[in-house]
């Protein structure tokens, strides 16, 4: 039987607006209920948590995911496993550019990705995502996180007044990583408020993104395009962003309700392999 342990840990902010590293915790061990409560609060306070140097089995990753909510369903097991790996548990997704027998074994394989909220094109988007690194390229492939709270709080009041109470439509071509490029057909679309209130923190965040948001409902196309472009540029300002340079064994957890993330390009001839789980959504965005 596993004994749950009370753990003291340090919370070290990673940037002014978003992200904190949790130091002093080995997630291979099972923390007690109070430790989990404090981790959850750190996630709400900082939107992104980083745990370095973790040695996690897939079972550990699913267990850790559950500290933050119900594990989200993810289908599509790979047809092939990469060299050195022989299994993938349900509800874990491989994000990888590795190819076996000429086919990609993972999702979102190659290169740069625009900023996005995971699953915003569904009525009940995922609350959170966890990404655990197993193999990384020698350079590139950084993941960037932007604070939707900071973007909302500093937004031009004229733009804010125009958009308060409006909804935006989101659409995603599965596999697409750059706005209006690639992909293999829309899996779903949904509309949500342009500014989302986080149901647990009560704070408001900008809730549109460059990869998936198509239009602001009820506005002429040209006005909607101009406002979205202004929102994307504002939300991605470097001072709202934490750039994560990966090491093997890093686990990142982010809150999709109040942050977006993007990915840098990386060499296509180098392997990148991550395991990903999600935390299910609990309330419709409002
Ligand atoms: C994702 O957007 O879920 C993937 C990010 C990454 O590969 O760094």
C-alpha cells in the first residue's frame, strides 16, 4: 500500500505574470491531501506549474493529473510506438515528431504552433493540460505561456468596452498548428465569451487565440478581424509570456481557462517526445 506523505515545497515564480516552479517534491511519491490542496492552490495562483527532474511512469502521470480534476478522455492510440517504448495507457497522448514505418506516431508532430487554448473549439473545453518530456531536441521546441489575466487587465479600455459581453467563434482543423494553415478537417466548433471569468479565481481573462478563433459574433467581418488581430498582438506581448526551455523529466501543468500556449520551431531531424494528459472541464465558460 502506498503511504501518502505530507510534503513541504517551495513556489518560485517563473515570470512576472505567469508560471511558478514547484521545488522539493517528487511526484513519484503520493502526496497527502493537504499537499495536493496546496499544489492546486499554487496552480490557481500561477496558472502554470513546472516540476523539474521527475521520473514518472504513465500510471504516475494519470495519478498526478487527478490531483487537479478528472482525467479528460483522449482517444487515438498510436499505430506504432517509438523505439524504446511499448505501450500507452488510455487517456495519455503522445506529442511527437518521431516517425516509425514512415508514419508519425504522435499528435502535433512538427514545428511551430500559434498561441491557443486547448479544446476551446468544444462547448466544455479542458480546464488543464499536463505535458511531460521524455525526449527533447538539442535546441528549439520551447513552449511559451501567455497570461490571459494580464492581457485582460492591461487591455485598452476602448477595445474592452467594445468587446465586453460579446462572444467569439472558435474552430479547429485537427493537426493544424498555424492559423488558417494545414489540418485535416474541422473536428468541432464552439462559441464562448471573448473575456472568460475563471470559475475558481473569479478573475477575468482574454479568451480568444490566434490559432483557433475565427470571428467575433455580431460584428462586420472587417471590424471583427481588426479587433481579433489587436487582441492577439496584445495578448502575446513578451511581458505577459513565460518561455519554457525543456529538460528531460520536466512536467508542466497549465490552466486553459486563463492562459494560452504556443511552441517554437525545432529541428525536424531530432526527436521530441512528450506525454500529455488533460483535466476535464467543469463549467461552461462564462
Ligand atoms: C500543445 O499545444 O499541446 C503542445 C505543446 C508542445 O508541444 O510544446
